[in-house]
């Protein structure tokens, strides 16, 4: 039995678009900010 792998071209395009945004100064700053923001314990 052969395994079959399907790749969505739309997924690949969106992934590349997100990667490009993260490479910008603004995107990098936002990513760093999100890394240090803790989630509230009780979901306020």
C-alpha cells in the first residue's frame, strides 16, 4: 500500500505570506511582543 501526500497550494501561499510578514521589522516586533505576553489564568 502506497502512502499519498497531498499539499494544498493555498496553504503554501498563505504560509509564505505569513513568513514574509514576520521578516519585516513590524512583524518581528509583533512576534516578539506575543512571545512575552502571558495568558491570563482565569480567561478574563
